[in-house]
C-alpha cells in the first residue's frame, strides 16, 4: 500500500521522493510505504491551506456543519474497511477498532458539527459608560494537529473536527507508525465536499515533518497528543513564536479500589482498564491500589481473570489483546519487566513476549501483573504504555491519596467505592484532569479532556476545543 500526502485535495508524493516502511504489527511484515516528508512538503501544504482560508472561514456555519456531518456519515458507512485498516496498521483487535476507534472518529465530526452552531460568545452592557462590549471568536488561521499511534483515527479526528468546525484550515500529521486511516480520510473529505486545501495531511517522521509544522512561523496553533518528552520539546520550539499550544501527554494513572465497592463490576472493568488496546491507552489505569482488607482476594481474582485473556490474531473476534504497535515499542515494554525484576518486584502473571502460531513475526506480549512494595520503583513512576500493571495495597484513604498523587503525571484516576463522602473528598484532592468513579473511560464529548502536571497543558473536548481553535477579540462600542 502506497500512502501519499494529501495536499490541496490531491494525493501527491513527497517532494524528495523518500519513503519509509510501514509494518503490520500482527506479523512484523512490511506492507506499505509512507512519505518521509520534510519542510518543503509542509510549505506546500501551508500554501494550499492559506489559499483556502478566506473561503472556509467565511463559509456559513450551516454549510460547514453540513460538510462535517457528511464526513461523519462517510466514516460510518466505511466502518468495516476502516476498522480492518486500523487493526492491520496498529495491531489492535478489529472488534475494538469497529466498536470504539471508528465510531468515535465519526462521533467527533458529528459532535463538533453541532457544537459550532451552539458556540456562543459573551457580550456586556457596560452600565454607566454608554458602551457595549462584545467578543468575537474568530478562527486562528492555519493550525497544526499532530497525533499519536495508539488510537490513530480517533485522536486524529478529535483535533481536526473542532479545528475545521471553528473555521480554520488544517495541516495534520498522524503518527508515522499508523498512517493508513488518516490517508483514507483524505478521500472521505473529498467525497464530503470539503473544499480543496481546507485540510492537508502530511506523513512522515516527527523529527522532520512534525518538527517542520511546529517550526512554521505562520502556523499559529498546535494541538498535540503524544509523549511528555515530545510535548516538552514542542513547547520549547514553539515558545519564541508565541504559538497557542494544546498538549495532551502521558499518564501513569492510579486505579484506587476500596473494599466497599461493587466488586464484580470493579473486577471486570479493571481488567478492561488495564489491558484494553494492549494497555496502550493514555487513560489505562496502570497503577492498581487496593485497600488491604480485600487485597489478597483481589490479587487472586484479578490474576485469574488476566490469565484467561486471549492474545493473538487481531482479526479473531475472540481475541482480547492483539499485537503491540511496533518492535521498538515491544522491546521498550519488555525492558520495564527487566527493570521490575531488578527492583525485586514480583511478577504475578505474564512478563514474556509471545509467539503466536501463523503470526510468528508479530509483536505479542502476555498481559502482565506485577506486585510492588513501593511507589518509588520505575514501573510505578514511568509510563510503560503497554499491557503491564502494578498492584499494591494501602491501609487508609490518606495513604491511597498520597500514593495516587505521587507521580509526575496527572491525567486520569479511577476510584472504586460506594461511600459518597469519600468520593467527594477524594475526587477533589486527586491530581488528575479526569476522575472516574465506579466506571472507566466513559466519555461525554461535551466535557473538558486533558491532564495536569506532566500530563499536559490545556483542555480539549466540547467548547474547550472550540475556544482553543478560536481567537477571542473584545470589541468595545461606545454609543
Ligand atoms: P510521540 O510523542 O512519540 O509522537 C506523537 C506524535 O508526535 C507523532 O505523530 C510523532 O511523529 C510526532 N512527533 C514526534 N516528535 C516530534 C517533534 N519533534 N515535533 C513535532 N511532532 C513530533 O508519542 P507516541 O509514541 O506516538 O504516542 C504515545 C504517547 O502518547 C504516550 O505517552 C501516551 O500517553 C500519549 N498519549 C496521550 C494522550 C492524551 O490524551 N493525553 C492520548 C493518547 C496518547
């Protein structure tokens, strides 16, 4: 499969004619090539976006909304094809791509197509001064959207949809590891009637194509989802140009379980929150903290369930975990198992690479549960982003809070308890952008999404995203 850049509504080769291999994680085989784009390709995309901006930013909200809804409908009618493509590119089970990734991409477009028609700005009657102040929310212009590999189309569209709805033109870059569904989105944009140049998709490495987007002096806002160190680098690059930044970064999320919770629901959801998408979701609860009174029971029940998970062929509907996204990523995750052993942690389940019959070259790994005695170890402090969770006991609410908050990250936290007062107390004090109580990853697209501390800056979702992608201008009118 030959992937091309999508610029000015057309599919074109990178100007340097250089290409990168694209791998199928399920079998480790190269199955396509992607452009190794550079600054010159970004410049071409910028010029096409610039030419399109005047028309798009002046298109009526009804028309913008109609086109975005059409994109949403086309994503839905191509569900099967896109889900298979996402699975082949990323290694995730087809069933997961079909039930989560692709429907969510369609929802992103539908949601922001509607949200923009409800996006109001403020006005104030400046009493006693014979003046009215009102605020215009204007599109920023040309914006950059850069996304990671774990939820490829889901997160790509989570940025693009609000950017377009707000009247911006976009230069977007998917991860070089998972470019295919972004490539397929180009055709869908054309079919939906999105004017040429409004959306441009550049493929290639972060250090060249991504860096060129961030360095471009006239791309005034960057919405980035990815690793914390990449986010820090982007912030340093963008700072002298005073770009608007939204940074959605890594996590090391606590999953705090009290003895008074609804046990069966907690257990099933904890298996999911630990290993969904091979544990490669920024929101996965990778540090499981369990009240001492139920610790031994939880440990036995959880490990038994984890041992029953089926790892293998992503196209098999019974598969729970597919392949990890790439060989380097698998090696990185396995490296953390070695670190855990060095730190005398106890591997309760898993810990090894797996060879699956007929998929021998694939990047498979056993879902892994590690018992730790301290929160200071590597596997409790560093983001592993794979099918690896740690468990440890706590004795009191205060200790649970202290353990939960003791990492540099602050993306999400999950709390399992039926005690209302404790829920209110702890939710307030947890250092996390999102707190789930007695559930996990239930999303309402109207809510703000993002992290504290090293998990990011800014919020996406709902009107927060539309605020990010618009420039507020105050107009003071004296009468
Ligand atoms: P990454 O930081 O390596 O790459 C993310 C994207 O940035 C890719 O498209 C990459 O090509 C690009 N990039 C890399 N260097 C760049 C540079 N110098 N300039 C511009 N762009 C550059 O992250 P990844 O490995 O693809 O994704 C995994 C990470 O993403 C994890 O840390 C995970 O927690 C995080 N993540 C966060 C969220 C969230 O919402 N907070 C969601 C999903 C994933």
